[in-house]
C-alpha cells in the first residue's frame, strides 16, 4: 500500500513537513530532527492504514501515563 504522507524539508537545515498525497495539503511536523520527523510521519501513515490498531495503541499509552486511569469509565 502506498503511503499517504511524504516527508520533505523546504531548505537545508529547516523544519520538516508532511505532504498529504490525497489532499495536497502540507503541514509542519515542528522539528528539524530527521529521526523525530520520520517517527511522526510513520505514525500518521499508520493511523490511516489501521485506525483501530492506532486507537488501541493510544489507549495503551494513556494507561501507562495516567495514574488515575482505573477511575475512568470505558
């Protein structure tokens, strides 16, 4: 399956951007670090490939960071 988002940088040493191949929109990833930008881009592509899996992963992250998680209702 083709990735929906592509990674690019406008100028050498500048901020990385994500280009949406379906809408043509471009959005800043807010980082100049290639590794961090790649991680953010991969997360965006995965969220469109497998939305249900992404939801479960997000819930697992929240459960690990919120000490009051047990008091929330699902």
